[in-house]
C-alpha cells in the first residue's frame, strides 16, 4: 500500500542507458516523485552495463535491472525482458525512444502487459536503411501500445504518418522541471576560479552530449568569430560522447584551445548555469531539451538553433534562435547578447517566467500518471480505511 492508502502498482521504465542525458535525468525525477508519493512503484531496466546515474536510482530504492544488448539486432533481448516483467510482477511498462520501444515494447507485449511509449526524438537520427527497418517493426508494436506520448508537438505527425498511430492515442506531454534547484545564489568569482577562468570572463556554455546531433563543430567555428569581438569570452563544454576527440581536434585547428574548456560529465549543473552569461545549443535535431529547460529556469539567456522542439520552448522573450549549421549567424547572436547586458537580463527573466508558466514538473507528472491510469483501465486502487 502507498501512504495514501492506495494499492501500489509496479511500473517498469525501460531505457538504453543511465548516462548523464536528458531522458535519464527525467526518469530519475519521475522515480524520485513516485517513491515519495502516489501509488506507482518504479523499477528501471537498461541495456548498457555502465551508467553514471545508476547509484542515484539505487539510493532512492529503485531497482536497476541490467540486461546487456548483443551487437546488432538482438533477438533474445525481448524474451529476457518478458522474463523480468513476469518474474518481478510489473503491472505496466513505459519505454523511452525507439530502441527501447523495439526491445522493451516487444517484451511487454510478449508478457501481456500494458505498454506506454514516449517519443523523445524523431527517426531522423537513424540512417535511411535503419529507418525503413524500424518503421516496419514499430508499425506492429505501435498498434499494440496502449498510450503513446511525445515530448514536443513536432514529433506527432511522423508517428501518425509513418507508424499509423491514430492521433487520439497520442498525447503531447512537455518535459517539465522543478525550477527551485536552479534559482540559487553562488559566489561567481570563486566558481570561476575553481574552473580556472579569469575573473573578467564572459562565459558561453553548452550542456550536451558530444554527438553529431549536437553539432559542436558549428559552435566552435562560431566561437572563433566571437573571440574577435569579445576577447574575454570563454566556452565551457559540459558533456561526454563519442565525438570528443574530433571536437577537441577542431578546437586545436581553430586555434582557440585557450578559450575552450571541456568539463566532461558534471553533477553541479545548477552552479555552472549561474556562471554562464549565455546558454547555447547548436543542435541539428532535438526533442525538447532538458538542458534548455534547466538553463531557462536558472535565468540564462538562450542562443540556440531554430529547429523543431527548440522553437516550441524558446520564444522571442527568452532567447535568440538562428538557423542551424550557420556559424556566422550563431556568432552574431552570441556577440549581441554578450555585449548587451540589458538584453541578456530581459531574456533571462523571460525564460525563467516561461518555465514557471508552461513547463512545470507538477504538470508533467500529472499528465504521465493520467496516461498510466488509462493504460491500466482506471486509476490506482480505491482508498482503504
């Protein structure tokens, strides 16, 4: 029983990993909320053996099940997931993004458990051949998925067109965050010193995985131009990923290594955001970036690329959007905000207010719980005496 007197239902989240990404952070906060209130008891299943957030899930009392995926198409994985679902008596399965839908969704169907799927990014990140194969399989899985959700409205048409999912089974649930942890005061001078930066630094920051989709190379080329107008500018790059060597090499080739700092995975993001004069994203493709929500909640002015998802989050009162893959336009926008403190202050305040008004954690939680109840045919058990 929950402390509210309702019968607890067991929900299994399935995601590829527990790395330091937006999905993983979102799931951690969902689990944290479920462990303190409500009537859903969470567990999480991943396909990779290492994850920087695993200890945090376990500290909450959330069981973490690791079922390693074999290289290529792993035909045995859905059966292993089915076995886990039945053995641990999970009532509901919620999978995130396409690969988890493929394997975890099939496992849930085989186990005859209701399935909820959340689309965080489109299939565009896959090669055309991969897209063709995935569409064929996911078309079948989609027909057997009880509830489908998206984190941004631009993701809905492809689910309807490519996978044949009726619009009345798709719900858009924007990512939401609790703004309080990001509204802190720090000793900025001390934090700059800790980071090895001069006291007069003008800081541009990005928090993103080092992958092709984030297009750090365009940002580096833009930042080289920024330094011509703002010599005190420093670029902080938080995140990890497979393209780190390539990105570091590009930094050296541009001759800006003394102004670009690779921070790796950080657990002090709220403090880092207080150091940033601008938060930037140079992405080619996004769903609805958690990192942008965090930056806006902290009061950072935003300069980002005008791509689907980002343009649903950042409006003219909270940031400046530029075309993707255009370093000269990105540089001009960064310089504009760096040299205009009044503009930066206005955009920062606008972003913070937008988070409070439109992207609350409470609203997101309520919407997901409603989806779970629908998938299970009704709300959690009746109140007990």
